[in-house]
């Protein structure tokens, strides 16, 4: 069964460092998303991406964040200068179109120290 | 922002009992999805409800979408320990983004 895969599963980084979280969405999907979940809190939307550009972003997704689809398969989230409060689970999701189900990856646990 | 309120926050029951989890909003959603999440893992899709009044069954799980498409419920019949998990509802927004509720933690003890 097709699935969304994310790497790494766990990343520890020092405050101020750049991190890149990687995702391989399901191959025929067209809409891609990043969400995050701070420990004990709800899953929050960060950004949606369609047709090689950001279609919508939340207030959380400030200038420190960027997304890219560098080739036909990968979808990355970059945090330029990590802060302690960026520590969270980051989930990638993809959909075939806006009206179908969203499938989530297993997540990357980011720990900023 | 469309808010989704889930209740109760926590539910602990014995194996064999029934339970219902609620998801409510003041906003109308085009569709609503239910997920289950295990600790340290991503949400796993259970079902999508689209039509007002729709009822969907998934083995012992019954999902209902309110007539006005503002609320939904998940009913589990004869719960088993394997049903333990965090149940999340999420409403569809623009560009297919999902607005999640805070979840209901269900614990089923043998």
C-alpha cells in the first residue's frame, strides 16, 4: 500500500542551526502539507503546497520556514535558525486532490537543545 | 479559524463497553475526517464523512456526520484493548488543509 515516508525519524539539533526535514509523498498525489504537533498539543497546519508553490501558510510558518519540492518525489521543510520552541513532531501529508483523504507520514521528532 | 471541539478529552472504559466521542464546531465543513494516532506516530485515517447525515461503519466503529455538517460522532461498540489510542477529528479547509481537534484519548482496559 502506498505511504508517505519521512526522514529522519528523530533529529536533535542545536539552537540556531538549520534543519531540513524530508518527505516522500505518495507518488500520484498533487497536494502536499506540513503539520506540526508540539508534545501534548493538537496537530497544527503549517503550509500547503500545490503546483510547485505555496498555496497557503499559517501564522506559524514565518520567514524561518521554507518548503521545496526539489525533484519529482521529495518534499522538504527547512527551518533556517531553529529555536527551542520549534521542538515538535513534524508531519508531512499528501492528497490526490483537495477533496480526497489526506495521508500522513510517521513524522520527524525534532528536538532543539 | 474554524475551531473543532472534541469531547470528552479522556475516556477510560472496560473491554466490552461502548463509547462515543464527539466532534463539534460552529462552522460548516465540506468534509470531516477521523484519525487515530498512537504515541510517537502519525495520524492514521479511519474514515471521511462528506454528506450531512451520513453514517459510515468500519467494523465496530460507527461514524456519523451531522445534518448541518458542523458536528460528527464516533461510536465504538464492544470496545477492545486494541481500540486504545488518540482519536482525532479534522475538518477540511481551503486548499485541502485540515483543522484538527485536540483529540480524545481512549483507554480500554481488559
